């Protein structure tokens, strides 16, 4: 449980009403369990008001009265000068605390890890037959399935790009999710796969092929047998279904979905979902008919 004592410990804010929640999340996300969230823009008040999971919320002093009217009486409203800073500072403390309890790394006997590779001492599982080449890095909360190949210089499970502008400066948000690479998948040289973040883990399915220099941001989900060619970039939360093909240098923005068997052409910039079995090309990417 997360309580007012945790908030005080993380931020030093002492004038905090009592609350008890199970997790942190954005104000519009209804998880079916009590959450603490934050609100520093009244545009998002309506979404918060409809969230049955909201147990406590950090708000600016100017929004306190309006939040009291709009939110259910059961929601604990906590006025702070910078809700965004307080929320993510608390998140960082909890994520760091949870990491202190990760188990020791486990490497299967048949795995081959190059002497120059770096494998975190905690929170990593490397299954049978895995190959980790020279200068690759495998960070905590990563799991490599049987027969996975990590080519030279690749990094698995790094902290992704999540930074918040606050009244107290730029705050880098600690990632707290997992990174799972399915069996038989190959990650190319100097590719980067970022760690999951806030309930959405990073998942790469079985028998995928990621070429050199590919970047997979936090929370991306790749199905089975997905091919991603050199230099392609997937922003956070992208979904790519089974047997899709992503061309060299393509860029996919946050939260788009590429359907099963679809093809994204070389250098394409994908702003909207790509239907299964179709081919898109260009900037912005449009359906291509040969």
C-alpha cells in the first residue's frame, strides 16, 4: 500500500491528509483498484471525475475548490504547489524501493555470454541457449527467452525517454516495468530496447528479427515473427502484430498499431494505425497499392 507517509518521505511535504491506495496512475485510468494521481490542468478534471478507482489526487491550490465540487467525496484531495513534481518524485521513490527487492540474476548453463558483455547482477533471467555478444548490455528486469541472440553492442532494458518539466527543474522518471524478449528472437548490433514503464511492459515476441540500430521505446509490444529493418524507430506504446515487416529507417509514433502481416515501407513515418495485411509508404505513411 501507498500512504501519506510515503508521500512525505519522498517529497518532504508534511501537510498531507491521510490516504491509502494500491498504486499510482494517471487520473483517467480506471484500474479497478485505488490509485493516487495528480492534476495540474483543469482540462483533465472531467476524466478524473469519472474514474471510480481514484482514491487520492494531488492538485494545485487553484484547482482545489473545483476538484472538491467535481470529484466524489471519497477522494482525498491534496493541494501542493507542483502536483506533477510530487507525483513523479513519489513514483521514483517507490520504483527504486521495489528494485531493491529484485532477485539475483539467473543465467542458464548453456547460455553463452561474452566476457565483455555487461549483465546486471539482479533481476535478469537468461534462458537456455541464449547468446550475448561482445559489449552488449542486459539491464535489470530483463528476460531473454530460450535461443535469443543479442548481437554486439545492443542494450536491453535501458531507461527510456520520460522526463517531466516541473517548477523544480527537469525530473527524469524512473522506469519500473519489465523487458521480455521471446524465444528464438534476434536483436541486432547496437539496437536498443527500452524497459517497460507504468504497468505497460516492453514485450518482443518469439522468432522476431530486429536489425542493427533499431530503437524500441518503453512499452512497445511486438508479436511473433516481426521483422524490423535497420534504423527503424518505435516510440512508446507501439503495437506491432504477428508477421509484420517494418522497413529501414521507418518511424512509428506513440500508440499506433501495425496489424498482422502489414508492411511499413522504407523511411515511412506512421501517424495512424496500419490495417492487417496492408502496405504503407511515405511521410505521412499512406496505403500503397502496386
